[in-house]
């Protein structure tokens, strides 16, 4: 799986550009705030329909413009596919595959799989559980359309239920309608829990060996899925928490309260690990993600590295770069010194200056 080319119009700080990628390693270098990350953001949107930053479409469109466009040509299974994404400030985005409009944005998922790695990901372990749930959801939504379906419905139900919980203070007679939402919440939530459990088990099979090599054989890591509730007991726990939820005006039970722990030599490194341990574990996690995607889709994802090398020491840089292998990789950085110093093979280089690529 590779991206052959990318065209942007009125996207962030770009007027109109066309980029032809190499199948191997592509490097975009330049000073900060020139638009390097915007390239990766557009690719991530082609893969997932969303910005990795969580930005809304109207914030992505170039200032003072009403519309923006992304077009990508992908090569997969010996076929070239064209993906067009039409961003509009006051309407939902339009998406077409091979010039045929799709009805749901979810229909795009799986056409392109990416693994995105940024300096923020190095803090995924020491940050709060929201970041770790986001990691689970971002990858699973790319790999499993049923997970996306269940997650979308679950989030809508949570929103509706929370609104109802707030309305109950003014209209207590609405309490009986909670059972309708609770049943649906348990149904979709249970499926999310089961799929996350499988994903964590698969990651554990991969991450131990990677982390052992990264730590020089000194550390043994495992990922523990901390479920807010087991899928089989979810509906019962939701029912038992009803009075508390009404008092707090929010839903307190369900997979939206899940977390994952990273255990090294029997120590929870979220709380007691050094910064070095946390960053090494985060790198192990992303490398494991790459291997898991390979196994899941029987193909290689596209790897997006957003200025992450500057955050790693030389040994971890070398390990990461050596693992890239046959993966198409798109890297942003401020300079080329590290690549030249390490004699790393570079297939194509782009210089980015204020929204212009040379």
C-alpha cells in the first residue's frame, strides 16, 4: 500500500500543490510553522476522514476561503485508486472514491491504513486516560468497520443519555425513559469492550519482543486493559449506577471510562516509571501498532513520522529507522543532519518554506 501523489487546494497554508511520493522514504524538512505537518494531516484525513489534531473542517480550510480540497492517488492490490475530499466551511465534507460519491464517510476507512507518530505520542503513557482511549479508537476504527459503527452509536447514545440526565432535574417524569438508552448503551458498549480486549491481546503478543530489544533485554513489558466494566455485566452496572448518574448528571459506567496500563517488571509506569521508560514504552507501542496493522490487513501501512526523531536519542532513532524496512514512510523534520550522520537511505527530499514545496 502506497500513496502515489497528493494534491491540495486551500488546505491550511497551501494554495495549490501537487506532490509525487517515492515508494520508500520521503522527507519534508524546513523550519517550524512552514506547513510540514499539514501534509501529514491531509494524508491522515484521507485515511480516517478526520484530522489527527481533532480540528474541524472549517479550521482546516485556508483562511478567507470557503472550500478546500484533498486529492490522493493510492496504489493498493495492483490497482490505483483516486480519493477526493471536498471540505466546506458550512456543510459536511464530501468524499468520492474513483469519482463515485460515497454516502458515509465510514465507507472510506480501510482503503488507506496509516500509522501516525508524533512527539505527543511519546507522552501517551504519562498523560491521562483520554489519550490512551483515543489511541485505541483511532487504530481500531481503521481496522474494523464494525468497531467504528459500534463506537459512533455508543457515543451518540452517551450524548443523548447525558442530556436526559440533565433534563431530569426539571422533569423527573422522564426517568422511565432511561431504560431505553441503558439497554442500547450496554449493547453497543459490550461490543466495544470485546473488540478492545482482542486488540490489547494482539498488541501484547507483539510488544514484548520489541520492547525487550529496545531496552537491551533489561525490561519486560505488558499492556493491561483496565475495563470500567466487563461486557457481560455492563447493563447491570449501568442500572445500579442510575441514581448516582442522575445526581452527577453524567454517565459514569461504560467503555468511555476505560484505560490501559503499561506494566514493566511489575511496575505501573504511568505512575512510577521514569520519563525514559515512558518514552521507550511509547515507541514500542507505535512499532507494535505497525506490526499489528501488517498482520491485520496483510499489507503494509503508510508510516507518518511528524518531527518525532528529534525527540529520540540516537539509539532509539536508529532502531526506529531500521524497522521501517519496506514501508512507505513520510517524515517531517527541521534538518537533514541526523539522516546524513546515520547514513540512512533517503529516497526523496522536499524543502518546505511557508506553504511552498521545493
